């Protein structure tokens, strides 16, 4: 399950990086989040500096899945 999520996250990360690269202002806004995503994607299981959880400043959606 986690492997599928990391694969999906990697695809979205690369797509956003491509789209943001053309605009320096937008790239600066996304730099912090993209840095966290890159760190999350490159970390190894045995790495002592790995992220245990994502920081709490990420937005959360409390709606149940499937509701529109």
C-alpha cells in the first residue's frame, strides 16, 4: 500500500515540478512543500533522519472519502 502511495506521490511531484519551473514566483511559493515531498520520497527505511510523520502545517480534509 505504501509503495503505491509513494509511486502516486512521485508522479504528482514530478508533474508539479514541471509546471512550476516556468514561473519563479510560483516556484518560490511551492519550494517548502516540494522540499518536504522530495525528502519523503528519497528517504530510506533505515535512515536515522527520516521523517516520522508529515508536519502538521499541511492542510487536512475531514470530509469522508467519496462525498462530493
